[in-house]
């Protein structure tokens, strides 16, 4: 695994990236598969000059309260966020939720079911790895025992630390990728249910990093289900793709969102504040909130 830089060095680097008035609305903390705590994300955001962030952990909102507490009295607004594992037309779709009530009973119950399924999937993959000749000691498997929302990346990191793979990428390529030997399908909510849960909790639902088959037809279907926004500014997108997505969002009266999808210090292009939305775009997204 790449060596993590000292946090103070990361803060100095963040301070050199001007981003006044902008918001990074796609960040992951240690509550799912991120390397930074929620408090560290807030500190990096503050040093970057960001006006707002959203901690959008996978299938959990446990990092939101810590981030909001860390941001109290600062210039950074923390928007309640989440990235939900959903299914649309037989394929996985990641749904971002914003501005919802984090204590909403129905939303939290659904997310807890997904988190529980993630834990079961993790241990199922551990068993599959045994059949592939990859075994672990009990103490090696406790590396991420406090994580709320376990995923394949956590298992890949364990493999690297235990010397069973040279890198996270190799672990995925050989064992954990979608069609690899130890992979186990992930439980996903029907997208209609996921959108409804976000909206019923007073929030706005957005399609995260839309795939290249995102078009007017499937966006109209999602819009009818209550989709309110489209993630447009994303590290993996080239300028032409972002322009296409903005045009689709405008044509279908969808707000736009964007963010770095930061999981830690390993990828500079995904540093906190590297991508996001303008002050005006953030205000327009907030305007979609259901009273």
C-alpha cells in the first residue's frame, strides 16, 4: 500500500489549493472505505477554503455527526450525505443523498440492513479466499473491526498488509473484482426505494458518477422516480463528458453536483477540494430540498 503522508503535510498541501466558495460533495471517511476520519476531512476542507462538504460514506451516515461536530464554529458547512448501493435496470447504481434528516428512522433502518449485508458479504469473501489458498490469522482480520460499512477495499487492504497481495489493485484483479474468484455480489436497494427513502427524509437524490450509458431516456425514468440531481464534476470525467452531463441535467431540470470522491491521500487528483461545485450550483442543489 502507498505510504500515508503525515496529516500535517496534507494540510499544508490543502492550503495551497484555492477553492473559495466551492463545495466538495463526495467524500468518504473511515466509517466506510476512506482513510481520513470525518474530523480530518473537515480540517482539510477548512484549509482548502471550501465553503461546504458532504461526507458520503457507503451505506452509512455514522460519519455525519462527527463531521458536523468538528465543523462547529468554523467556516465549513457539513451537509448530511450518503452513497447508497442501488440497482437500476439490473445494474448497480450509486445514489448520493443530500440534505436529509440523518435520524430518519426508515432511512437508517434501510442503511443498517445494507451495512449488515456488507458484513456478511465480507466474511463470505474471506471463506472464498480460503478456497483459493489465501488464509488469514484472526488478528489480521481485526484490522477493520470498527468500520461500520465493510467492503471489498477493506479486505484488499488486509491482503496487502498480510503480504497476500502486492497492492489493492492486484487483490482486486486476482480475487475481489466483479468476476474474480472470491467476489460475492453486493446487496443493493431498488433505485426507486433508495430515492424514495432519501426524499421521505427530506433530502435530494443524485446519480453518482453516472455511467457512460447515462442518457436522456434512463434519466427521464429516474427523474420520474424522484431523482433531483446528477453528479457532473467528477475526477474520472473528461471535459467533454462533463459538458454532455451538464446539458442532460439542464434539459431534464436536474440540479448538478460534484466532488472529489476522496478516499485518502493515495490519489492526488482526488484530494479534498480537487473537484466540486460552485457556490451557485450548491445553492441550486439546496433549492431542491423537500420541505
